[in-house]
């Protein structure tokens, strides 16, 4: 259903909602249309507990309305006629950027100062100015793929470092004890050993930091791995390749084609 909404938005942006130039006289359409927070709340009714902000969307003839529902913040779209409300991902065709995900991340920033890093595994140099926090599960296949890309990043740009927090998920019953063992030993090698499917010895300490990370993640709205938290607090879940990771932190380093290719 989400894919359908995305396609409809992209199609209508260039056809149905491409209003004729004379529809608003000499003014632009945005000069003729308004939407207040009170009106948006009335239109959305129970779909939102609170309306946070309203601004014109990059898609013509749509308002992007930032709302909060049960503590989560996300955008919805209301058309200029105020007859339609749309929820779904909006992709920009020229570069494939997911505008909806970007806005959701901005709306749900995490205060990185509240994330303890004493138990985190360091991949890269501690002196790096661009510090990315990664929540990972030692038995997560996408975490394994992301980890390989992270190693490429620190090799290409020494000014980027990753701080890896263990977040074992319930869907991986063995991950909890493996995570504790990795934290006890502060060992990136043991994490990679788990990613490779090799056995990891039992923990030699209580590793309470793992339990604390689980609680912190729940409070921060992080419920999947891998989740990357950028230096400015924007969280992004899911796999990213090296080129995307570098772009996300504003690195000017380019990824050679042979390095960017993944299996």
C-alpha cells in the first residue's frame, strides 16, 4: 500500500496537480492557498494528536503537515483543495532521495549526549570529528552488510568513526548472550566472528550495558537494527552503502566504483 501511495504522489505531481499558470492570476498557487494548524487538526481529526508544523511540500499542490501521534512524529500530506490526506513515502526522481524518511528523521532527532559510549565498540579513530552511533544486533544479516560498508568508510575517510552499540533483538534468541560477550571483551573481532556465523564464547562479565542499551533504544523509538544515529541526532534504520554513509555525514570523499560495489 505504501508503494502505491508513493507512485500516485509522483504521478500526480507532474500531471493532475500541475495547475495552469492562470489559475491564480499573476500570483503563485501558494499565494492563494492557506492552511492553519487548527484547520489541519480539524481535517486530520483522530489521525493526529497534535499538529506541529505546516509548510508547502516539494510536490506541487500539497501541504506537508508535521504531526505527532502517540509520541511519534511524522509527515502527512494534505492537498490544496483540502479534500485529500495522504500518507506514504515521497521520492524525488532526479536523485531518488526519500523526502519522507528525511523529514521523519529530522522530526525524531535523538540527543546524542544521552547515549553512553563507554561500552561502544570503536570502528575508526577516536580523533575523528564525524562520529556516527550504530545500534546493531550480532546476528542481524543487514547489520553484517552495513558493518562491511562501515569498514570501507573508515578506510576511505579517517575523519569518520563509528561507535557500535549492541542491541540484540528478541527475534534472535542467541543474540543477547553474544552481545554481552562482545561488550565484556570490547571486541570488534568477536562481533565479526558472530557475523561470520562462528560461535562466540559465553560472557565473562555481567555486561549490564547491554540491558541499558535495550531500555535506551526503546525510549528513543529505536526498534530495529541496524539503526544509524548521525552526529546531529537524526536516526535512520536499515542498510546503507559506503557512498551513502559518507554523504549522510557530509564527507567530500568519493567512493571508487570498485570499492562501492558490494556482493
